[in-house]
C-alpha cells in the first residue's frame, strides 16, 4: 500500500508523518514600496501548492494549498540582507535569509535539508525517534537537535529558547494550540504542504521551497532536475515492457481494506511503472475503503501485491486473516512491502525519503513488475515478503 492521503496514512500506514497545524501572521517591514506583480517567477513544473516570486532584495513564497479544501493562501516574505519590503503589502511571515536556525516538523523535510547541505541548521524536531537519516541521527546523538514536543502538542518553551529563524510545519486544517504563542513571540511559521501533492515529481519539487530559504535555489534546481531526469528515463524503460502485471495494494484495518484511489500518488507510480492497478479507474486522490469481499472478487488473481499495510512477512499476513492467503499474489509469493527498512530508532525510511526520491520508488516498482528491464538493479525501499 502506498502513501496516498492523510486518512490512508493515519489508518493503515502506521503514520510516521508528524502533524503540525500552525500558522503565523506578521506585519511586513514598511520601508519602501514595490509592485509585486512584476516579480520573476521560479520555474515550478509539477508542484501545485506553491510559487516563488523574486524581487530586488527579497522573495515571496505563495502557498496555494496549505491543506485539502483550504480557501485561503499564505504569503511569506524571504528578506535578504539589506533588502527592504514594500509598504503596500502584508505577509503571513517574514523570514531573514539565508536561514541559519530552523525547526521542521515532518520527516519529509529532512531529505531536502540534507541534500542542500543544511542539516547543521536543524535545531529542533518533534518526535526525534521518527527520523531515519543517519547524518541527522549523529547530530541528535551529539545533542545538537532538540526534541520540541509531540505532534499536536509542541513545547513552546523549548521553541522560544531555540529562537529559530523559521518553523516549517504542515497542517490538516490550520488549527493548533501553539499558534497564538508563536505569533506573539515573533517566530516566523511557514506551512509546507508537500503532502497534498498527487504527482510523484510534484512532491519532490518542494526541495525548491527549502532552496529559497537558504538562498540555494540553483542547487535545489539542479538536484530536482537530476531526479526528474532519472524518473523520466525509468518511465521510458518501463514503457517497453512486453507484459503488464495486474496489481493490488493495501491491507485491512479493523475489517476495512484501505488502498489508494486511482488518481493518487501511489496509483501514479504503478501506472508509470507499467503495471495494471485494478482500481485505477476509481476517482479521487485519497484512499478507498472497501470490504474484503469486493477486494477478493476483483483482486483474487492479481499478479502482484504492493504495500500490504504494516505487514513484513507472509506469516504475519496469514496469522492476521485467512482471507489474505486466498490471493494469487500471496500463494505465489509476489507480495512486496516498504515497511521493512527502519531507521536507528524505528522510523520509516520510506515515509521520510520516498516523497523526495520518486525516481527510486519508480525503479523499485519496475524491478518488481518487469525484473528483466532492470537486471542489475537491487530494490531499495521495497522487499519481497518471506
């Protein structure tokens, strides 16, 4: 089962993504005026949730989809040294860049900091055990990164003591009990809504959001271009497959089978890897909630079973429900999980890195569906259940 929606993650995928619902409203510096419409836009190819406009001495990030169904947008000013902001504009946060001290709140943010060479700037994170990155774990062991509380209950005292130049969070609905305290303290808070993207490359493109914070946009562009090129090359290889296997995904949670809808992030990987996802025609970007009878009827003879929830062994599936052993994919041992690889403290490598490296996920899928096309490639995220 692949990451496809917040509900899907929470109910089936043993969520390791941390939820922070915070926003910050700050007054803009009022020193000069500028026409915002004349800003040069960064090239954002796939991501739908943000844009970056460049001006003399500052940039503006516009967040278009902070959470599903949100009616408002947020505008963040990134102020360079000696830069001045327009007097006729207001912003939801003002951040001095390049950022030297930052707090992030999702493991999906970590790979961007690492790729940009900025993990030393990370000063705080909620639930440190969730982080899998070996380099970041070293900093944690050295006491250089503080635990700042738990998901919906950030420790404002620690945050105020850290005095980060930016807190990067993400929200389901924009509500959080720490909002007022952080607003009054003057700590800039920015939403990051990479998790709302449905395109694999759209999620990965959020490295440009962090590139802007560190004045490393050229490096961020270069990193993303490499990922995009690798993804497109892998997709082209998959298009030459002679056979297209049928695919099911997901597993049951309290007698309900959850799997990605046909327009979701997870379903897109299967499509691009030239697999026939049996629920590809379902509409929506979230998760399907099905009874076992309907899944058996449609997926009984599926060739491959991808992402069987939290299960990491065939025996675990068998012991959980006799229904699982009826599937052809189970009988033939064609069941693959991404849940086997964990960080030092049990954090999920897949949840942390996969949104940032869709090219690796796609190659894994191609190796599973069409092993003859990538004969020298070894699975990275996925493992075949034994």
